[in-house]
C-alpha cells in the first residue's frame, strides 16, 4: 500500500511504524516534496491482517528464524515445548508487535477489554477449570435438559469468571439469565443501526446489545446508541 | 487567500509517471519468502500433494502408507501434514509428541519409521488433544485467518530443513478448505501433481470430480485417483468383498485421469494407523497394494519415458 500526494504528484515515503495503542498500528508517511506528513492508523482487524502477512513494515532488524510467524501466533505457543528460542526478546526491538504486551494470549485483549467486549473475557484462555457451584445452583442446572446442560454450565461459568466470581450461586444464574434475554430495539435505534454499513452491522448490533446488557437495560434506545457511539469513538481515539 | 487543492492530473496519469518505491520493504520481504521456499524445495526431486474434495476418505492414511511404500523402494521421503487444524500424520506414524528442532539452518523435521521425515502442526501442540488456536479475536474479524494459514503453510515450505529428498508428499486438508490447493500451487509451481483420494460412493465421487476440475483450474496436474475403502478385506479368510457400490473406473475415464489403485478396508491397517504402528514391510497384502500404487505413481510421473520405450 502506498499513498500518493496528489498535489506534488509523488509517492509519499515511509517514515516509521509505531503502536499508538494496543491492537493498532500507525504507519507514518512523508511527502518528499511538500513535506506533508500522514499517519495511517489501523483498527484491530486490519492490524491482525498485517500481522498475518508475516512481514515487518519498514523492514527487518533481526535475522529471520524458523517458524517465527507460526510460533508467535499460536495461542498455546508459549506452552509448546519447542527448543529454546530467543526471538521474542530480539523481536522486542523490532517493529512493534501487537501481541502479548499485557501477557494475554490475544493481541487485542486489552483493546477489547477497554471496549468492554466479551470477546476475550470468557474465562481462562487455556481451558478453564470448572468453578464451584452451590447446591441450589446445581439443582437448577439439573432441571435443564441434559443435552444442553454442558453448554449452559460453560456459559454460566464464563459469565461468573467475567464478573470476577469463582463460586456459582442462584443469583449468578439469574444474572446470567438476564444477559440471554432478547433485547428490544426502539424504532429510532433500529433506524440508526441501519446507517451502519451492512457488513459490519451484525458485529455492531452484538456489541451494542452487550453494552446495553451491561447497563442492565432491557431495550436499546437512541440514548444507548449515543453511549455506544461515544464508546466506539473513544476506542478509535476520536 | 485560498489554495487550490485540486490535482492537475488524474491518478492514472500520475501513477504512470512514478516508480513504485518499496521503502517500507514489504515487497522485498515477500520476495525473500518466495526465494526461501524455492531454495528449500529445490533440494526435493518430486513433490506430490494428496487431496480430495471430501473429508474422511482416508487422505492421511493414504499419504502415510504411500510414504512408507516409497521409503520401502529405498527413496528418501518427507511428509508434510498441511492439515493445520486436524493434523494426524504424526499419530499414524507413531510420532505423537515429537518436536521440531529449531536450528540456525531451519527447523529439523523429526524422523520416523523407515527414515521418513515429517512436518506437522502437531509438533507445535501441547498434547495430542490440544486444538490449533491462533492469537487474535475471531469476533473482530476472522478474515485474517485465511491469510495467516497461507503464511503458516509458507513457513512449513520455507523453514523446514528437509535436506535432500527424493519425494515430498503433502497431505492436504479436505476440499472445503479451497484455499489450500491454490496456495500450494502458488508456492510450488514445480509441483509434480496431485493424487486424489475417493471412496466408492456417488456423493463422494461427485465432490471428488469437482476437486479434480478445481485442481486443474489452479494449475495442479492430477496424477490419478485412488479409491479407498474399496471393498472389505476379511481378516480371517482373506476374501475381499464389496463394502459399498461405486464405479471409480468410469469416474476416472470421465475425468481422463489414471486409476492408481483400489485400497480395501482393512481392519488391521485401521488399527495400526490408530495405534501409531505403521506397516513397515510389504508382507501384508494391504501394504503390497500401496507398493503397487507407488509403482503406478512412478510410472505416471515417468510416462514420457514409458511411452518412448513402449510406443
């Protein structure tokens, strides 16, 4: 990808790449003629796409090592007993990586967390162990048909972990139940949702509903849309 | 005072006058990647992919037993398990739990029975039940996943220190993963061809037909078909009878591809694959079948010589 300065009719030159926030890249370009400077900022999805290319924008500063993309990108890579490999330390001085700065396995975990998304907040990334349940909570779980019981159990436990709880009670089940109820949308909110391009609308709807549930709302209103808009703008640095 | 920001030329005209500068060094790295693949693959005489349009037809079992058959012929063989998400070649060869050795020259592949060198995603996993999970949020955008897998395959081709090989067999994932055959064709323009595995079922052969045509479309020559589960080999009396009804001969004729062989369902072979105890000798009839298929593949690859000799 290149930028062209239409006034000077020249390719803008790559200057540097930086990491203005977790999960984003800022790639700075300079027009060699008028000296105008631009920074292209990527969102988490675009950052992930760039990472998937397996290249370092601006060039490498360390020698390539075998399977560096595979090993850096495998979620369980740190637990994989591959022979000693010092690339991580060496890579720290390289083009900024979007991964694991916070020690989490998802490179965007802190971004998503800052948005309040549940994307990475569903418990331990390395296979959660079962939580303890109160006898009453287990009784309620037992009333659920057995073929869906494991799914419900996993979802309630994920919800409990997200809430910072390690013990599942009846109250916790009630709270979880509240999160699964279908939300109503006012016509105004629906209309505003339709302003969002169709290909990202489902993602946006899901995120807005998650925010609404977090606020204990039963309905998505125009006011909620304003709140979501502010949250999204904050996430994008707007 | 106002400054006019309107460009004097359209973008097409401007670009025609400019030379693309790779100042971010992205193109250079991509070229380096390609050169690295070429360098590695240049030391391998023959490269064959084993594929099918259908899942569960026995691609990995076929790959493993063909590798053993070629190794029995005295060839130096490598097996590349391209099924990134469901790698099972190591288990079938009794190599679960093995690891790559990362050296300055690349990743040294573990060596299995009959000296077969194996590369698989399985060698990166914590244990045999651990799924392949990538960092990155699927909720934000899983679009990057295809590109990531393509680059992981590129690393498998570029970073493994195979050394000199007579043959590299690549076990592709089921045909639904339609990006893998073109990825392989793109990385390996000198690919010798594909062995396509089918079973005696109309549903399977319908899908296999599509994959043969698809392989041709992306520039992969089809060496031939292998019909797996072609009948049942009785472990008691040795009699072979039909298990399903199929007509692979007519499918091969329709597609104008050679039928390389038919492999009957064999309980012992199945148990050995599951248990990681591959058939190393040709003593068993089923192993002999794979020897025959291997011979046919050699004949197909050398058909010009055979035509020259026999026409």
